[in-house]
C-alpha cells in the first residue's frame, strides 16, 4: 500500500510474507534468522527509494 504522507514523503506499507517454494527454500528461511530477514527488507526498501528518485 502506498500513501502520501506529505508533499515530499510517501509512506510505503508492505503486507506480505517471504516463504520458500520447496523444502530447501523453507529451511533456508528458517535458518537465516531475524537479522537476515531485516537485511532483505532494508535492501528492498533501498531499491524502492532509488526507483522513486528516478521518476
């Protein structure tokens, strides 16, 4: 969901989940830990920021 917070800011809310499509994928997600999950989210948000600046 994307909401306008102000003239120069947009609030991006992601509501979803990251799940493996097979046994190996699910095991890797479980073993990765919370710190790795936060890293994935931060990398994704950085890509969103970069794309928003190119518009």
